[in-house]
C-alpha cells in the first residue's frame, strides 16, 4: 500500500512527582503506511524553533509501538505493555540513559486514519522523570 497523506495530532502530558503537569500539543502533516504486518506514521517534529525539524517514525506491529526520532535529539523508545525498555537519548549536550515502562497501550489504525494511546513511566539516567500519557491521532487529508 502507498503512503497516505495525513494530519497528525498529538496530545501529551507529563506528570512529575510533585504533581506538576507539562502538557504538549502538536499538529503537523505526515504520512501513514499500512501493510499486512505493520502501520507506520511518519511526521516532522520541532522541539525548539531555533532547531530544524526532526523526523519521527511511529511503527505499530504485534502489540508493540516503536517511536524513533532522528536529528539533534535522536532516540528510540519501544512500548510493550508491562515491559521496560532501556535506550539512549542523544542530545547536542551529551547522551542520557532513558527507560520507559508502558502501563497502557492501545491503537486502531486503518486506511481511514485512527489513533495510538500510550501511558508510560519515563526514567532518565536511572531516576524517575515523569508519568506520560500520549494520544496520537491520525486523520487522512481530504483531496
């Protein structure tokens, strides 16, 4: 199947130990690729307006969601409900160890669009960073 042009809406919130919340909203263009084995959503993300946008690829396959970011702040995170994933978060200031533990994962992606929902704990350099909740919605562009 070909890539389908889509709009990607991301609503995310990080809750720290002191109950402070850091909401993030992003709306951007991207593509959706589907085949019998997997769904791949690709979009551009800008973390800081002084930096170029970075490509993010979210792959859904066999109850696993993999999020890979390229560029100045590169990382890969793998989400499987009830499992911990450890990786590296690369920044211009040095690398950090990250770990995610996914407590909720659901998705529904078809050629008509859909969504991915994740809840996970993130640790950075061995310390609790925040509980994250992310809702990624994929809407097919008309015309």
